């Protein structure tokens, strides 16, 4: 009844759990019946007592087995609760809405080519966090500690030093660690803006940010993106007409276009911000992929009216949600209060991991390798995609995103549906536009954009439409 197969590739403990589960679910082990003792079952199955103990613990966690101290293990009473009907997102939501796209990617497992994803493959990131760091922190008890509200002091010192090296004057006391960049944006909005305020955003730009801002009842004013940065004429006109409180922008390796703002454009943006007295929140989620010599708003402004938002989620892994905010002291104070009321504290363990990776120099080496890998993937992807008929907007050799335009006459919605049927996730350009423009564009992740399945699919689709 409890025999296991030693020659099987399935671990002995897994076999034991599966067998006992089957016996309980088929009624061969009825509710309340007593199971053999650990020693007895180990002898019958020919396994160690440790394997049996672990199997019983897993069965208890599943609610199938109940431990009675001094008496042994018994089959638990099964709770027959009806399973709620599963509610699926409508196809239109999964393709075209922010919530639908995000949940469609994160919640389902049928994507074969996630070329619309905003994350790099796990295999590209694993070298950055060696098991030795995780083992060290596990022994240190970091998982059981409460993080400081502003974040780990050592981590903030390292972050401040990194900013100063990039010619951005920052003190550790003027940094707040967050649970990723999206959390940082939310805190900034809660602390510094009010419902009804006008805020400027690039068109196109990060789609989740648009949804966040709208959820706080802010008025989104679009500023078109040009090849060298924000459209300065449109920015000035919008500032004059709407008197915005803040401008959310990304000057390096912009998501989704992949472009970077010129130094001249950055200087003009700050002049306009000075004239119309609005703050600028600059997104630096991907800045570490940019080469030396890149100019940003925060460098020029020296954090007088620019709020710097950084994150390690894209470059160390989505499971490690650590971001940070750097700003002048008068702005950090209300953001600190917002964090207390919103989250109170972060993850001491995750913050310690990032601290150790930075302090050891592993992050620096990881970024050097990652830049090279991304650049090579970008070159190969851009070449192959142009061959099949896509137009690639940016000629940059840096960054993880390509902003690609499909041939005239193609229906982008039908392309998305057809791609999904083959396990290909596409991110349509209109997702990134607060005005629903960019219909004929797609954001493509260079890590997946040269996948043979995607290239073949696009070639077939474009040939059929020609």
C-alpha cells in the first residue's frame, strides 16, 4: 500500500505524499483512521524516518493529516467546501488593458516567448546573487528582523555613494528604500500631490504609472517623446496651460521607446520646470544599462527639484523588489510619513541581499556582463526584425527594449490575438500611451526578440498581409 519505487526520478518523499494523498481521496484511508507510526511506515516503505516525518508534515500542511501528540497521525476530517467558479479575464481585457496585460503575463503559464515582458530572463540574472550571500544572510537572522522605515542604513550609505559617483549629491539620510519603483511612485504621489492636480507624463511611457496616477484622481497631461527626449514645445505649452505640480519622465533608456534624452534636452526641461515651478520625478529603473557619459536630469539639477527613483527589480530580478527615492530633505520628510502610513517597513532580508551584492562588488561585475549581453541581443534582434518587415525606431546600441512599428495595413489587435494563440506575448504600443496613440507600435524585449518562433510568426503574418 505504501511502497515506493527507488529507481524512479520522483523523490521518495514526493512518492510517499502522493500515495497517501491518493489513499485518502479515494476513501481507502477514511476520515479519522490512524496512520502507521513514523517508524512503522519507514520500515514498510523502505525509507528513512526523516523522509516519513517530512511527508507527514507536508500532508498536515495540505490539511489531509492531523497530528495528535502522544497518539500519532490520523486522517483529518475533510472540509467539503464548494470550489468557487473561476472568473476569467475577458480576452479584450487581457490584451488591451493595463490590469489585463499585467495579470495575463504574471498569472498565467502558457507564454512560450514573453517578448512583451518587462523582465530579463532569470538565467541572465542568477550570477549576481550567489548562494553564499543567501546562506550568510540566512544564518544572520535577517529574515526575522524588521527593516528600518527609511531602509537598511548600510544599504542607504552604499546607494548614496553610488549617486555621488554619478555626480548626484545625495546623503543617506535623504534616501528612502521602497518595495520597487512602483511603490516609490505611489509614495511620491501620496506625499506630494492631491486629487485634481495636473501631472505631466511622456507619451508613450510606463503604462503602470499611468494607471497609478489615475487611481489617485490626478489629471494626466501628455508630453510627446521625440528622438532626443521630451517635446520641449509641447512641454512648455502644457506647463503654461495646466500649471502642473509634477512631471514624471525617464531620460535614460526610456520605457518603452529605448531612447535617451540629449544633454541639451535635459537642460531645457529643467529650465521649463524652473519657469513654471513644478517638480520632476525621474525614473532610473534601467539607467545602469547605459554606458559611461550619460547625462540625466538629476545630475544637472543636483536634486533641487528633481526626485530620483531607482530600482533593482529589472536588473537583479522581479522577486527582489527593492527600489529607492533620493530627494531634498524637505521632500523626503512627507514621503517618510507616507511610507509609515502605507507600508511602515520593508523587507530586511531583501534589503540585506542588495546591500551585500553592492558591497561585494558583484553588482558592478554583473552589470558589466549584463550590458554586453543586452547589447549583443539588441543587435541580433534589431537585424532579424528589420529583415521580416518591422521598423525599429531607435538606433541606440543600449537598453533592453526595442520600439518597433509594424508594416502599414496590418491590424495590431489581430496580430496580438494570433500571437497569443502561439504562446507569444506581445505588448501593444497603445498600452504605453496615455492618449491611446502608438497603435502600430510594439515594445519588444531584446532578450526574446530574436526567438525563432517569434521571427517565424512575424514573417508569416507580414507575408500573408502583403
